[in-house]
């Protein structure tokens, strides 16, 4: 969902998943996140931050070595609750 706050911040919540177009066709298990855009006086984005419910390590390992990622974090479709801010 999209939410604009009165302090010049726009928050977008989203869910992502699918199959990547790599030779081994890794499945990206569904995960959710939020992107927060900070707007200046002209309405232009001057800063953006993201929060994910999976770690950067989990996202990387599950993409490059899906079998290993599944052994560590479970099969695609199981969602974890770790928040990651990048």
C-alpha cells in the first residue's frame, strides 16, 4: 500500500517473489518490505530507505545457491521475520 505522511515522507509496502531469469532459474520465495521516500520542498526524492523481512545474506544465498538456501531457511513460500534496513 501507499501512504503519504504530512512530513514529506511517502511509504510504500510491497511483496515480491518469482523466478529469476538466470540459467539455473532460482525461485525467489515471497518476502515483503517497505520503501520510504523522503521528499524535498520541490517534491523530489532526496533520500530513500528500504526495510525487508529477510536478511541481505538470505536473499543473496537463496539466489546464488538455492539448494543451500532451502536447507538453511526452508523452501520458497516460508517467510521469515528478520527486518533488514539497507
